[in-house]
């Protein structure tokens, strides 16, 4: 990694967003001839960031291939997922062995993954922390970024601009988007639990939303979605009351809940870009799609975005990035996988939000246990993505 004492004014590829997807893209370009600059708004890694990431086994394999994986990220594997709905019969249990794998994925603290990705950045990449992007511009000849860094306005010109984050910048690039407000919010936090089953995640559909419990040492990372009108209540409710409510919703298969820490509540929306490329720019990760967390597809889709983009960019020399048609294949390479990830997540929310279908959904969950071929294909799509024919 190149240390930035002064920000460069020219590069081959400028990446906006120094989260996992943007940094992973920089890693995948390590063997290319491109000079890469990553712009991240945060000045430094926030060590107490409470976010937990659900990484599929496919994402773990991609990270490992790029030397972006370590034993410190393997403390919370997921080998079983128990799916049910409150108040109705029927459930299904998804197992790693259903797809001939040792695990379905891992639950990884955001700071832990960021540390691994940051410390191992290749020599052809420069990370600018504290670079707050204000304007982006692209045309047939070049792309440029205006940003604030160390109290001064700076300008970066690049052959190609990659947005890995920064959905607010899409309007400047005139990218049409589809947005859907689910009128839901999500409470996230760390839940301490006694006698929690090892290596098991729980996905339970409850009135008004869903409750996901992702295994962590001593308990779970919790993601609880509810109607948006409960946002203030979920922010202000006493911890004891929330623990009791979560216990009531989850039942006792997940153990006895004791304490909820590092609580945070956020609204939930769907946004995806109808256009992934333009003159001198391409969208990946959260800039391309921002999903409901119910199926854990957002980050995994983003990492596959970065991987596929690199397959196009890495073989090129820097001057070849000037060819206007170089990105034409990218949307087609990502189309099926994105349709699967976005469509599955959105359909799941709609299906379990429909009143009066509880018994039908329960029958469907039970039937899945009797269809190993369907279960295997579902798990492969969620864990590995949809491959191009």
C-alpha cells in the first residue's frame, strides 16, 4: 500500500468507497499495471463499529484467493440455518452438507475484515482516508473527482471511475435508479445468550418483519426488522424490554437471551441502478444495489461485482482503459446474478408480508425439507451466486 502524504492528482482507476467492496477491488487489481486510488470518507478505521457481516462461503473463497482472509475471521462459522415463522407450523433447516460444503459462511465483525483488507493493500494502490467526495464528473475523455482532504479542496483525474459506495453521487452521473421504501426499520446489535446452539443461524419471520440471529461467541448478532412507525420505540425502549420481546419472538431454541448491546436502528429501503456503466464510470457494491438485509445478499453481491469487473480490467494496459467500449460486457456478466440476488430478497419480503398466507408459507417451508435437489440449488445460488452460462 502506498502511504499518502499528498494525494495524487492523476491515476488510472479511482475507487469511491473504502469499505470491503472498494478495498477488495483494489486487491483484485494487484497484478495489473493500473495505478489505483481509493477514496474513503472515514479518517481511520472505527474499531468499535458494531456492524456484523454475513459472508457466504463463496465470498470467503474469493477473499482467500486474494490473500484477504485470515484465521481471525473464522471464529463464527455458519453451518446450519433454521428458518421458521412465528405462530405457524412448518420450518426448514438448511445445512452446509446440503451443498457438500463444510460451512455456509461466516459472521465477521466489520472492523476485523476492514483491518485485513487495509493492511494488505497492494503497492499499486493508494488509500486516502478522510477524503469526502463532493462532486464527480465523467465524459468520453476522462473522469474527475472533487473532494475535501485535510481541510483543502482537491481534484483527482482518472481514466476510469468506480463507485463502490456513495449512492448520493448517482444523481450527478445521471444514473436512473429504482427505489422501493419498505416502510420498515431494522434494529441491529449484539445479543448475549446462554446455551446458544453452535454454528447455527436463525431466520424467523414475525408479524411486521423478520428476526435474524447470526452466531457469535456468547450469543448472536441480531437484525430485527419491523414497521417504520416503531423506529422511535425501538430506539428508546429499555434493554430489558427488548430482550424479553426478542425472546418471545424467537422462542427458546436459540437459547436464553440476557443482554442486548450496541443497539442501532436504521430505515430499510431497496435501491438499485438501472444503468451500471457510463462514460468513464462503472457501479459496483452499494452504489449498484442497496438491499434489505433479510437474505444477507448485499455484501456478497458487491464482492462478486468487484471480481467480475477485474476480469475485464486486469488484462488491459492503462492506455487501453481509454477505449469507450471496454465496459460494455460488464452489465451482461452481472445481469443474472443481480436479478437473482435482488429479486430473491425483494420477493421474500413481499411473500412473508402478505397476510392470510401463514399456513401456505409453513407448508412451503416443510416441503423444502423433502426436496434436497431444490434446497441444494437454492443454497448454491445464495452462497456462490448465479454463474453465467
